[in-house]
C-alpha cells in the first residue's frame, strides 16, 4: 500500500489549496488497506518534529491554533502511537502525554473516510512545514534522555503539597482563603528553591539551568504572557514569549521550572474565575464591552501580581539569608554579600541569564498595550489583591502598558 500513500502525499502535501487535498483524500478513501501505512507515515512526521525541538503539548497546541480541535485530536492520536515505542520518556513528556486529546477512531464508510483522510493530509501538510524551534530538553530514545535530572528525595512530596494547596485555592469561593492558600504555596516554592540552591552550592553540584515551554494561547495572550513573566521572575527564572507559536519558553533550574508551571496555571484559573464573576456584575448593570473589560481585567491582574510576587520573593530570600546567618553563628545584621545566601542565588541568576542569552541571542523587549477599560482594570487589580503573595508596592491604573521579552 506504500504506492497509494506516496501518490496521495505527493498530490496533497506539496501543493496549496483544497483541490490537492481532495485528490489525495480520494485516493486514500478508496484504499482502506492503506490505513496502517498512512498512520505510520504520520508517525514519521511526528518523529521529525521531535528533532526540530517540538514537544507533544507544543505540537497539539500549534495544530489547534493553525487548524482546529479536530485535527489537534488527530495529532494527539499520532503522538500517542509514536511515543509508545520508547521504553522511557522524560518526566515532562509523560505529563504532556497524559493531557492529550482522546484517540480518534478510523471511520469505515466511504464519505467519512474521505473527510478523515482529508483531515490527516491537512495535518501532515502542517507537520511537514513545521519550523525548527529552540530545544528545551532531550529527544526520547537518545542518550541525553537517560541523563535527565533525578528529582531530590523530598521533591515529589513537596510538589504534592504545593499542588494540594493550589487546588484548594482554585476551588474555594472565599477570596481570603484562596489568598492564604496561594501565599502558603508560594512560600513553600521559594523556600524549596532556596534550600536546593544551598545544597547545590555545598555539594558543588554541576547542575545547569534547563527550560520548558508553557502554552500562552488566545484570547488575551499578551496579558497571560505578562502574568507568566511575573511568575517566572519571582521564581528565579526568565520567560521568552513566542506569540506566533502560542507559548513562552521558561529558563531556570528544574525545581523552579516546576514551581512556575504550577503557580502560573493556578493563578490563571483563579484570575479567570474572578474575571467571570466581575463580568457578570458588569452585565447585570447593562454594560456590553465584554472584550475590552476582559483584556483590561487580565492586564491589571498580571501587572499587580507581578509587584506582589516580587515582594514575596524578596521577603523569602531575606528570611532565608537571616536563617543561614543564624545557622552559621553570624550576626544577621553584619552578614556580608560574600558570606551569606545572596552570592549563591546571584550565581544561579547569572547562570539562568547566560543560558537565556545563549538560547535566544536575538530577543527583543516588546511593549504590549491592551488596557483601555477602567472598570476592567480596577476589578483586575482587586482580584490580584485577593490572590496576593504578601505586601505590595503596586502600580497605578495609569500604568496600562507592559513589557515582555519576545
């Protein structure tokens, strides 16, 4: 059946327009015996995507953005089949595979087979033209894959505690309780990160910064990217946004990357819930500017949380530095920059910056503008206050522009 596959792909994948897809789909719809070979061809395209730096979640997200949910589900089916051949997968890959869309069955009647084949060929056309992106980890099945960092003994337990706190914060209907739970989770993240940095310094660990990609999808992606940038900065990471491909790459040490993923996801859930409640109140009063209200709400939410997260990180570092001085018998008031915790953290910050510059030598700082609704801004600021991580310096409603690395 390979000749049929070759003919269909030659007709559909290297030409533009629906006519080319129809020709290829007609050939495949009339050849049900070619299904297995057709799927293997798709798995080959998926394997090539890994070599170009893509991960499962990136691929499904991009297909969803460029095509639709139906083709994204087909991509998930191919990814599940392709990755099943590997004895081991990196931890982040396993988590991404768990979130794939459900498998798409192969239809049997001819009209449905034509539509199915057309969808597959359009998906293959997109996969064939995927750009290369910055790699953020080993490719499955390679020697590098077997060298990924083993988690610290207490790390899974710590992450479980943090996830439980954030899940409770998302579920509660009481803003004060959500604030307390989220603050506790951030505190655990910060102290866990600092403890890891101290241990690495004492043992002269050779661990270097890594990277992961986190989806930043429409709508209101600029506000979401600013929120992610704030969360990354507070957790000693750096984020680089690629708006065209729908994600930000976050660079940092592995425990900090885990913290950023968890906290960003939770704050986005909390912010969206708060926005929905505030929007309902606006509609009840007769207002109709839903889109501008949401954009302004999320922009204010991201900006305000950025200040509060930064304050929380500074406070946690100061407390840990004082604890370090006390443990070594020094006077906390007289600890110098060369004997305390700060040099350890500064060295890690420098390593993260150097890794970011090496991965993205041509980044630019992009100004994004989107907050034009004062009520949305005020409601978003209030929501951020309820989700706050500690005392804040804050920003004024006039500060409606944000900056983000892209």
